[in-house]
């Protein structure tokens, strides 16, 4: 088994994945007095977002069909996935893993036309009088 997987992130700026100690979180939730300090993650990894995709260019700002890639230890990924299996990040394939670079490329080819809802408005749908920033007016 590979010790790392390639995690693809379809969010523009990436995201930090935190792995928590679930029994500790359960104790905090059942405490008689509220604990005001935020829970501390036992491990964290920050994923690259679309803007770190080598094909991304800020002038065109094309997000569709792009994803940031981050090598993540397999053990961390499996544990995080187990803790977050019902998260919209997972269910909507905003964050997912592939075992090889070729499989990652194939997955992104399959998702190339699937919108995430984070893409900008098409310049053809802008209100009259509003021009895109990169248009040559």
C-alpha cells in the first residue's frame, strides 16, 4: 500500500484539514460548563487549491476542470475521511483522493464540466453596463 495519496481540492484557495481526537471532543460536548477554548487538532494538513494548479492563470480565473494537488499520508487521509464522510466536501467531490497522478488526471477529466458553485459568473451573463475586469474596453 502506498504511504501517500494525491488529494485533489476543487476549492479556489484550498482548505486546512484537521484531524481531531473524537473522544476528547465528546467529553467537551458533555462537560457541565462550556469550554470556551477551541478544540486543538491532533494533526492538520493544508491542501492546495485551484489557484495552485499549474494551468490556473489569474487573468482568466478559470476554475472549472482544475484542482490543487497535495500529497497526503494515507493514514491521515483515511482517518480524516472517516471523521468527515458526511461532509459536503466529500459528498460533492470538492476534496477527494486518488492513488496515482494518472488516476488524478482521469478523475479531473471526468469532473471537467461539473460545476462546484464556486466558479465566477460568465461574462456573457453580466448586467448591462458591467464589463469584466480583463475585457479590452
